[in-house]
């Protein structure tokens, strides 16, 4: 599984658990509703943006609704002050 595959698996599980679209999730994570669709279509992402996105998902994971996908490593939750909910990985 590539890092992008892992990100897409996490985002798909998040969308399903929260009952929201990939476009809405992309807006929350990246501040741009098209990023996740572009990635699914084969576009690329910088390492830093990928790391920030995975951290965002870990920090906002709906524990009560979904299990983090196996075998994707989950970053520990941040201990820093809350990250803005929109565009955190922009």
C-alpha cells in the first residue's frame, strides 16, 4: 500500500463514518474540495501535505463510528492546540 493509497483509504472510511462527501472532507482537510478527487485520479501531493492530512484525520477521527483502517499506521493525536477545521493541510 502506498502512502497515497493509505490516505485515500483513511479518507474513504472517514467519509463513510461521518456521512459526508469526499468533496466536503477534502475541504475540511485541505481547504479545497477537489484535492481528494485529484489524488484518486492519479495526481500527487507533497510529503508535508500528506503528513498534515494524516494528522488531521487522526485528530478528528470519529472513534464512536469507525475503526481506523488496517494496516494504515495512525499518527498519535496532537497535543498541540486545536488545528483549524478547514484547510489544515493546505
